[in-house]
C-alpha cells in the first residue's frame, strides 16, 4: 500500500502531464497512460511489472539494477517517439549491467543478444528467432495484445526452465524495438503564393475581411482582349506582366536577410489586419532545408499539393453553386464587397428585404429547381465498384447539399461527374467555364502528358480563370484557386502529378491510425508501432523465409465466378452465336477462317465477289466445317501413327461446348468484376457496363460491296454471363444488349459520349468474350432520361513490375465522333502479320458527318450557280433523330432560322419543338412566319431503312431541280427506288470533293 503511494507521488513529481502517467502494471507495461486513480487501481489488481525496478518511464535517471537480473533494455516510450523517430542507443535505451562491469560496445552487445539460445542447451533456435516468428504470427492473424501475452506465456511454460521467452507482450515488443532501430512557407496574406511572392498582388475585401486572389489576366497574352476589358472584371485594365518565379539563390538571400528581422507570432488564432506591416511580411520561415547545399539550386523546392488544391477548389465551387452554409463564397458581405469595388452593381443586397429577397439572383446561383436537379443527379448515380464512395450517400436531398466526402470523392466528382450534372442548370458561359476547370484538372492529373501541349494547357487555365472572374464573386478566388496557375509549370519541371501527390500518404495514414492504442498519445503510438513493424519485416526477410504481412505482392488476376450459378440448356441460334464468338476470337483458328473462305469462293463461284454474302455464309457454316476438318485430320494422323499437328486448343474448341451452360450473375475477368444488369438493379453499384473497340470493315449501305477497314467503338450492357464447357476449357462469355451505333450513340459539343440504351442493335452478334472488353458505367442525363453519359475506366495492369495507381485510373477519355462508315467483318482480309481482334458481323448506316461533308459539296454547287441564298442546310448531327436532347436541337434550329434570309429554303428534319420556340421568338423579334412542307417522297431501300446515301441523293435531286417544283411533284415519287448506279454517281462526286478539298 505504502509502496504504491510512494510510486505515484514520485511519478507525479516528474510527470510531463500531471493528469496522466504511464501505467507499469503487469498488463499495461508502461505502454498506456491513464489518470492517476486508474493507474492506482491497475497496480492493486494486476500488480506491478517485476522487471520494472528502475522507474525510467516516470523520471528516474539513475541506472541501478541487481547483478543477477537478466540483461534487459527499457525504452522510455514518451521520449523515444517524439521529435526525430530514430532510436539512439546512447539516450533512449538503457542497458542493465552489473556494478563491476563496463558497458560493452553496443553493436557487439546486440550481436551477442541476437545469438543467445532460446533456452539452455538449445542449438536450433535463438531468442531473437523465436520472437520474430511469434510477432509475425501475431500481425498475420490480427491477435490482440492480451491474447498474445497469454499465448507467449503458455509457450514459455512448455519450454525448459531458463528460457528467454518474455512473459508479456510489452517485453517482447521492447526487445524487437531495440533491434529495429517541412517547407516553412506562409500560406495566407499578401505574399501567400510561394512562387509569385510580392507579385501575388491580391485584393483585400473590406467587408469580407479576407484576400481575393484575382488578377488572372496577367497570365494571358499582352494583346489579349481580356486585358483591355474593365466592366467585366475589376473596373481596371491590366498591363502588368506575368510574374516570374524567383530563383533559388534569390530565395536564399531573402531568407537570410528578411526572416531574422521579422517576429512571427504564436498561433493564437487570426490576428487583426495590420495594413502595410502585413504587406511586407516575409513569405518564408527559415527551416532546416535551407541548410542543404543544393537547396538553392532547385527550381522547385516544394511541390504544390495538387490533391488538396483540387479538394479545396471543389469545395468552394460546389459550396457556392449549392449555397451550402459554411462552404459558400456568397453572402451579404460578398455583395457589399461588389458594391465597394463598383462592379456588378445590379447584385447589390437589399438589406431591408426578407431573407429570401435579400440577395438578387447572380450568375453563380442555382434556383431551387436547379439545386434539386444537381442533387438529384448525384443521388441517383450508380458508379462501378472501387471507383469512389457511394455518391448517393454523400447527398442530402432535404438540405440540398453534399457532405462527408473524402479527397478522392472530390477528385472523381471534379474530374468526371460535375461537368455532367451542371449541363442543364447553369447559363452556357458559366457552365463552359466550370467544365473547362474540370477538364484542366483532368488533363493535369493524367499519367502521360504531351509536353508540347503544356503551353496550350497553361493558356487554357489562365483564360478559364478569367472567365470565372467574370461570373463568380471575388471571394471565390482563394489562394487555392490562384495556385492552379502554377501547376503546369510544376508538371513541366517535375513530371506527372500522379507520382508526387498525397493520395499514397493519405492511404497510409489510415494504417497509422490503426496503430493508435492510447488516444492521448496518437503520435507516439504511430511511431512506436511503425518502428516495430519495420523491424519485424526487415529481420524476417533477412533471417527467415517467412513472407511478411502487409500489402500483397500481386493481386488475384484469375478468371473466376463471383456468384452462385444455375444451369441453363441452350440450343439453336444462341448456342451457335456463342460458339462462333469463341472461334472468331481465338488466334489458332485464323488460318481455318482463311481456308474456309477460300473453300466458299470455290464452292459458290458466282458469289466470290459478294463479300457480304460470303461473310454471312461463313458465319453460318464455319463451326460445322472446322469440326469436320479437325476430326478427319485427327483420324488420318492416328491411322498413319504420326503425331497430330492440330493444336490442342483447336481439337477441344472445334468439338463444340456442352449445351448445359452455367449462368452467373457476376464474374471476375483479370481481376475486374462484371455483373449482369439484373444484379445491378438490386445493388447500389453498377458493374454491367461494357465497352469494346473492334477493328471492322465499314460499308456505306446494304448494297455497298466496297469496304473500308478501321476501328469502331461499341457500347453494351451485360444481360447474362455464361461459362461454356469445352471439357478441358471453361470460357466465360457475355450476352449483351448492344447500342445501335447509327441511332443510339452521339458526341456532344463538349466531348461527352452519350448513348441511348433503348436503341438496340447488332442482334445477330450479341455475344462477346470477357477478355476482349473494357469496363465502363453510364450516368443518366436528367435533362433527357433516354440518354446516358459514358464514363470509361482505363484498364488496370496487375503486373508486379508495372502496377498502376488506383487514383490515377480515373480519367475522362473524350471520344472523337465516328466519321467512318459502317462495318462488317471479313476474316480473309486479315494478313498473317495482323493480330486477330474482336470480330462482329453486323451492319449499320453511315454517320451524319458523311452527310455534312456532302452538304459542303452541295453548298459549293449552289455558290457556283449563284443559288446559295435560295437553299440552306442544317447539320443533321445537331438536329437529327437520336442526336442529343430535344431542347438543344430546338434551340439550334431556332437560332438557324432567325439568321435566315427571306424566302430561303431549309432542308431539315421536322422538329415541332423548334417550331414552337421560333414562334415564341417571332412575336418578340418581329420575325417572318415559316411554312413547313413535309415531303413524303424520299426513296427507300428495299428493307425500308433510310440510308445516308439515299438522303444525300435526295438532296441532290432537289437542288438540281431547276423550277423547284418538288413541293408538289416529289410526293408522287413514293414508289421510286434509287439504283446502285444512281448511288455510284453521287458517291463519285462526293469522293472527288473530299480529295480536292481536304486531301
């Protein structure tokens, strides 16, 4: 009783924290700190650690111990983890020797300690070897400290007397610990930018009490029109040159000259504004890095933190758009600052009005309907697994705000999702400026960057910030927004962002947080456990063959099912399609496809030039032909007793799979999870989207026999996942609903690919091998729910020596609009050197771009005949069926009609929305009425598909009609069908124009 009181009194006298002290009981072992009364209870219940005879953890500095005690090391846990995380043998580790013994050489002592046998007479194991194995097992199986201590104690009881196994976990960890042994820039104020320093030149907002880092016009060209504009910016022209970064030598001189003279205050909260004194405040605090000899020669001494810059820009942007309390940059003080700067006086606040009427609606404000639209879009999003957090969980539809997002959520929303959801709620100039900012972050975070494009990217971000200055309040432009101007420079000097940003360190912080056992000393716990982990891993790899715990060396890339299965019986056309898909995409069958095609040309000589007929015939007969071919050759080889030269995969695959097919809801292909549409409907994630690039021949129409070979993009949704059983092989294959490329795929003016999942096509080729596709997901366009935006995910590489960062895998890939004709596969056109890509056998129509090119030719015809004011064209890609949102098409048509000349004839698809919108504008602007004539005489193909060449030829006949009597005469031509010769005449005209004009 008296001993405990004496100990507590001594510990309190020497304690750094009078409220808490380390507990030396048998269970805690000085690892945990508690209130004094708790430590007292622990000592009475558990007893004190018998080996703790020198109270080094509680202030005792004298090294005194009994000569017959074991050689031990005590580490002051509070001292060894503060400051530098390196254990010094002469300070933090105390060795216990006899009174007459000299302290031996520390390194020699460690060698002897490591070679000490586990128990007297043991020759196969040492104490150190045993501790390493035990510690590795503890980490591998996530064993608690208490269980580990009991386990070690039990093992010690089984071993002979005098063994070296510690009694408790703390002693074991102390032994292993023994063996295992920034920028300083100011970020606020007038000189907040460490690159521009005094050339930052911010504007102090009088009412807001903060700095506004406007002035992006200095980064555009000297003759740029933005520099001369006043009203749109700050009522001043801009003639200042672009700030030049200081060299390292200049920075070094200024640090030595300015920093010692300035007295930095302690961080006791924000200090009052000090006027000129704040303007002259140094940008740096002197730190140890300036002592390095090479430091002043570095062009970039401290990289800007792109991760947190992007996060802060996103928070300011989304907070201002949604007017989130605490995040928005708008308010009464912001509006008063606009009045103070004498800009945008129409936004002056009405201080006497109600709360809702106090602030006039500004360009950056969303209406209530707009907020519901944006939040509803985020709330309904389903993203793919491992892409980001569940986006819907970040949205509050009651408060209309986003919250609880992490840095990586800001990264994905900023670069991919925000530009999609704001398309229908902001004015066009504001929307383009925001999307341009998103695209900048997307480009700057790419894993590969074309150096020649960096000047263009720098110019784009400068113009983007200028545009934002025109439409957003000055309070929006914090130092984080300003620093985006310097990111391109650092990419040029330091390389891609993904190799130096903070995401890996943020991930590792999660591991470090798991080390915390004592919440009062989190840093000490992290340091102590980090040292123990590093010591164990190093020594295990050095002395043992056991694999250390931690991150695996390679991820599981095997193809395997991810759900239960049920058996389905498949026969007929579907079975043949699935089997043909496997054969077409197996390299070993390439020569067989070529041989079969030659066989068909000889067998059906009158169709030898009809490539389409030959391809369809090959698709129907190849599977049976190759089966018979392989079987007969195998029998012949066996009869002649010679080794069969047929590859094993050909022998097994040619014999067709079993009709009993295993069907799954989920399957992993090379580590990537794919699921069916039915499973996605019941989940909060989306893993059924699929994208395919296929090199296919392209044709102009159903009658066209001349083909062009090139790559095309295809989009689909997985409906079923089958596993075909070829006895020796099991091959996963997807049954999909493909989107029709002609009617269901468009690219908008900002580069987003939109698909209409209801416009299905390629019904004769519904299967695809899992190894041939890439994973994507779709985001529904709330302005037109029939259309969805495609978000592509780069394919990950899981090789040990080329592992990609998960964070850098999130990049928008803007797809160019398809300008080539439709496709049909001909395996005979493949040379021996070419890789056999994925094969599809189908046909669609030409794209609108072909028609636009022909319109260009017809315009030249009208110009030469002085008729260009009589007939006008409209881009079919902007107004045609399945080409974007109805509202945007109507607006485009209306704008085209308004600029037309009296009596001018337009060749355009009928659009009732455009008529209504034009009639509204007509009364407002005193425009002439328009008369719509629906022409029913467009010639049709035999299969009643309006092909692009038919439309082009129809326009040609209208323009060449001298008296323009088509309004009354062309309706009588319903039975007309254009011949192949008619199409050839048109195609020759079009080809000559393309060659002369563009080639």
